């Protein structure tokens, strides 16, 4: 696994706390971009090239997680969730609380054991409000010496290779797409005849309302935007093909509609550009129609008077969980298709 990809997966950065992920993105984009800045909202924006047209690429860098809300007298820590987390995955998970000094304090997500539940309690899922984090301390005073209310909580960092092209990692949604965006900028920097200004945006707070996509696109006001995000792979038990036919290793997905139309409905001329770019260049790809969930695209394409926006999605299994599985070939497909799409968009839009 390449160091940049691993560093991004292992980094901390829940919504609103993206500083460390932002440092990695700033360093990576600085190698190819003419300039890189961090705006008031926390988005990292790298600019490359000159020309009349402005192209924006966006990949959000925040991850789901939790924040310390309360410490009781016995030293148990209560929390709120930040982003979409299913409560059922939480009990027993190893987490890390990151304090103001940048220290990582390990803890276990605990709940009342099933052996001691009443018959009625056992019938119901455990709500996160009835869970707590145990860091091995015995009092509130001890705990508050090492952390503060408001500190971020992440799942235990992990990243690696399962088998051949199948990789895994924390925060694959959406750090694998941040990695892909860096690779896109590297490829575009080698195209001398590209007559455009290209802005690579590692956006903040996507998981809690698509906020960084809104603010960055308002500032840039691009002629065309391309959002790179993850999507749900369907090649696993419990998911029928009619729900998701996407498979790992079969290429990046061209998303046409998100959240049954509540999110981005990609314009037909943008779909045509992306499909033709894929077919002309023999790039492996899939088609994605999403019933639920949306990307920064939903905020970008409705900004100002409307911005032409495409969605390029990398399939992953188990997103919004402590670890996800993805295929490196799909990232490579996404990079190739993004470059081909941008080249075509500059000429035709």
C-alpha cells in the first residue's frame, strides 16, 4: 500500500476536526499544484494551470466519528455521534480519543451486557445514548486531566491489504477519493495543452451536511465540477443486485442520480461526456443509481445559478463502519476516468 494512501486512512479527522487530514492533503497537493490554500471553512484547495474555464474536483476528507459529551463521576465517557453511524456496530469497538495535545487515548465502547438485561431490554437494539467509553480510569477528575469535553473520537486506525487488489482501512469514505484526487492532479499537471484552471478541493464537513462542497464551489464558481466519493458495493451477502449491482474490481461508477433525486441529478450532457470518455478510452466503469445517500455534488450543483456537476464513485464495502474494503483497481479506474472526463469537459462545455 502506497504511503500516501495509508497515511490518509490512518489519519484522524471527523467532521469539523479535519486539521490532520488537511495537513496530509496540503503536502500532497503542493507537489503538483501551483498554489495550495486552506480557506476559512477548512477546505484545502489546490490550483493548477491557466485558462478561461474553471474546473473543480472535490473529495471530502472528513470521516464519521464521535465527540466527548460528558464524563460521569466514575470516569465513564459519554458521547454524541458525528455523521451517520448505526448504533448496532458500536459495542465492544476500540476507539481513540484525541486530546488537545494530539495524544491518542485508547478506549472501549461499552454497554450493559446481555446477561444482565431484562427480557424487554434484550428485545431492543442498544441505543448509543446508553453506551459509554471505558479508558480504564476510575474517576471524572482523572479523566479530565487527560482529555476535555469536545475532544474528537475516532475508530481505531487501520489500513492494509487483504488479498491481492483488495485493500481495507478506516475512513475509506472518503480518504481513498482524496488519494484519487491527488493522483488526478498529478496526471493533469503533465498535460501541457489543458486550457483550464483546475481546483482540487479536499472538502470539510461533508458527512454532516455537504457543507464544504457548498462553500468551496461558491468561492470558485466553476464551469464544471467533478465530485469523487465512495458508493455502496453490492457484491456481499444480504444485498440483492436490484438494490446495488456494483462490484469491487469492476471499475469506478458513474453516478447519475443520488438519494432518489433528493441529491444530485446529473445533467444529461454531463452523463454523456463521462460515458463517452470511459468508452473512448476503454476505462472500466459501472453505472450507479442511488436510492439513499448523497455527495457534495448535491450542494455544488445547486449553488449560485447552478453548476454543471458530475459524480464519480468508488465502490466500497462496509462504509460508515470501523473498517471498509475496497479494490485498488477501482481507484485507478476513477483516476483515469476523471482525467479523461476533465479533458473532454474543457473542450466541450
